[in-house]
C-alpha cells in the first residue's frame, strides 16, 4: 500500500500493514518511493501519513479509544 508522507509530499510504501491497522502503534515501517533505487526501510509516524488522494487515515487506525470518545459525545449531547 502506498501512502503520502505529508511533510515531504513523497509516497511511502507501507511494509508493515498490521502496524498500520493497529491503533496502539503510532508508527509504521515503510520505504520512500523517491528516485530509481530502492530506499532503505525507515520508521514513519502515522500522524504524518495521508492517502495519495489527500484523505486522512481512518481514526480507528491511530486512536485506540475512538469508540469511547464517540459514546461520550453521544451521552453529553443527549444529556443537554
């Protein structure tokens, strides 16, 4: 899977898909897709990655408590 590294604008090949989907992991291992030679794998923060279309990553991929926050918001709006 290819994602865009927001600070540099360069595509990153995700080498560890399991880490990408795991909300408890803040980073992934990937390889920059720059130049003709294959780059060495390096670590990228998920918060700095977006889809090539410009969309952000799903919240459930980097926030392990996203469901709790949704439920809390519903409770506070219903109680008002």
